[in-house]
């Protein structure tokens, strides 16, 4: 499950500033990576993608005497996020056999946003399609099946920020709700 559930947006339309938020349905995603295990510290370079269908949009005027006044807006389609992150983790092995290993980690890198067009006060804003600064934090638990194979479950909180550079007409900013994923790790 991928957890970007909402994003704030802002735009200038006919020389008037607007803002609002987009809400998304629960999404799905995947991640792959290659890294090095130093013992209790691990690092990796990951590539991930997730898709989120747009559920709804709100809009309001963001300047002047009419600041806060609602505005007509529509949105449909989806938001696709591609991440390339450099992550680091600290492992906390449990017990003599060290089969279970809780870990904490985080990463920074680039997030590419591809979002379908939105319409605000009857003007269609061109889709955002740009790379931004992205970040994430993770909490997880892995289980060692063998010396070379681990399975894991983890929770992730991630985000991206631009509010001004995504697309020619509008910007986005979001912090995700907690998402989760499971998988396996090969050690060789």
C-alpha cells in the first residue's frame, strides 16, 4: 500500500492566487534497490514507483478581500510518483540467533511527479511532470530465513515539496500518511 492520501496545491490563474488540496484513493507501489551491509548499518540506492487515483479537489482564493472564498475546481486521473533515494538503516538484532531484526532508516533523493490536469475556475492547468526533492523515514522488522535471505515488513512515511516548480502553472506539496510494504532481501 502506498500512502500519499492528500497534497496541497497552489496556482496563479488570471493574475489571482488560488490554493486547495487534492485527495487520493489508497494507492499501490513497488520498490527495488541495491545496497551494502556494514553490519548494524546498511545503505542502499532504491528505485520505487506508486500510483494514486485522484478522489477529489478543493479550491479557494488565496489573496485580497476575497481570500478564503471557495472556487469551482475539478480533477480526475491519477498521480504517479517515481522515487530514487539513497537510504541508510540501523539494525537492532534480537537474541543469540539474531533471526529477528528491528530497524530504523531514512532516505533522501529525487521524486518525479506526474499528475493529470486539474481545472480551476474553468481554466485547465497543465499537468505537472517534474523532479523534486523527496524524503522518507522507515520502521521495520526483518526475519532471517537463511544466511542469504530475509523477509521484512516496514512502515514508511515520505513526502515531496515544491509549491512553485511543478509544472508551468501550479505547484504541489505533500507528506504521506504511514504506508506499509513487505518483501524480501537477498544477501550475497
